[in-house]
C-alpha cells in the first residue's frame, strides 16, 4: 500500500515541476517580446543626375581604310629601293627602281621615228598643194604619225613602270626584295596600308535597327591596349540582315593617329544609340524579388520599401526612370537585413560602396 502512495507522490512532484517550468518559459517569452528590437545600422546615398547612354556592344575586326599589295608591272633588276618595314611614306614616294636603260633606249628610238614621220607628213602636205602627191598618200602619212605617237606613249608608260611609287600615303609592310634582285612582272613587292583611320566592321542585332543611324559615336577596346580607348563614328550600314544571326553588318571609322592599331586586329565595339541626363543610384542598392525591383529609402528613421523602374546599367550604377527623386536617401548597405517599416540608424561611411574595378578577359 505504501508503495502505491510513493508512486502517486512521484507523479505529483513531476507534474508540479512541469507546471513551474511552463510558467517560467511563458514569462521569459513575454519579457523577450516586451523588449524593442534595436534599429539596424545602414548607409545611404542620394540619387544623382548623370549622363546615361543606351549602347550596343559587339566585336569586330579592323581593316585599313586603303590597303594594297604593291607589285611590279614589268620585269627588271632592282637598282634602288626604299622599303623599310613599318615606315610611313607619302603618296608618290618611289619605293623601288628597276634598271630602265633598255626602256629609255626604246623610247629614244620611237621618238626618232615619230620625228621622221612628222617631217614626211609635213612635206606631203606641202606637195599636196600643187598636186604632186595624192590625198591617199597624205592620209597614210598622217596615220603613220598617229601610230608613232601612240608607240611613244606606250614606251613612256613602260619606262615609268620601272619606277614603282606609293599609290597613297600609308605604312609599308614586310618585304624580301634586295638591291640587285631580278623582279618579274606581277611579283609582290610589299604591302601598303593607310592606317591613320581604321575601318571597324561589326554586327548589330536586328532589334536595334530602328535606333541605328550614321554619325553615332563608336568606342573601341583592344586586348593589346587595355588602358586605351579608341573613338570613332558610324559611317556605313549594311543593306541586308543576316538570316542566321539576325544581325546587320555596320562599319565605323576609328581614329588611329598614333598608329597603334593594325589591320586584322580584333576589337570590341560599343555603339552609342542614345544619350541623355537621368537619375542614377548605386547598383548594390537594388533588391530583386521575382519580377519586382525595389529599394529601401530612409525616411524619419524608418526604412520604406519603394518599387522602382530601372533603365540602362553602367559599371556600379543603374538608371532609375521611375520611383525616386533627388531627395530620397537610398539605403545602400544593410538593406538585406531589414523589412518595410523597420527602424534604422543611418551612419556615415565613405567606403560603403566598394570601388569598381574593370577586369578584361583576353580570349583567343
């Protein structure tokens, strides 16, 4: 009997302990809920007005504005040359001179024949006045003069072809020709490229066709010169859309007055379609949840969630077309730990937004 009473007493003790623990837990939760959550520390930035550009980025290849492979039209032995690789030459500069002694002699022979044909023609005209020669003989002599004049012109051209000149101002390429070498007609002498301005050919997606027009600015970047920015403008538009890539081939002229760029070089192109002044904020301030884009604005010590409509993006910044004014202090740090209506404490921090660094990948 006493054992039954002992078991009952044990149940009573356990129940009493559980009741006391439950009461203590409830009072602790009430005390914790009664304490107010401290304000979250955040940093803010005011929106700024800045120039915003709508751009299209692509890649392309550079070509010389004028490019030619200089060749010889006649055969001969080289007696002088000016073919220093990389040298800039002006139009008309003599690049190579062939031995032209035979051509000069041929021209002298033809000039003597022409002089004799003219004398015979003049004598026949005088005799024709008193009917000593027929008109047919006079006409034949006139024809002989014309033939001799044509032969003289051809001889002059052959003589001039022994002197190879630069057809336009440009930069010379590599050459394997040496003085004393025999050059046959059609032999390549050297390349000549006009590189003061370079043609940049690239493609623009079809959806931007309505916004593309001549004269728009183009900026180019080359992996060979990552610190340099080359500028130019759009000068030609293709007439057909590529049915496979759905792009339009366009051409820009890029300034190359310093001579750094070379034909055939790879270059990335940025075509500016439109330029305007707009409101911009740090990109890190924007929060995205599903299809909604929003920011938190500090207002009287409280975080207010504000939907925004974004436009063009720039390195580290983004355009806001709707939703903000210049007076709205946008929260740029700590916004991922707060909700709409939470109390906040704005603190100053110059390094709240990390410095943007550009990393350019070089691909073959």
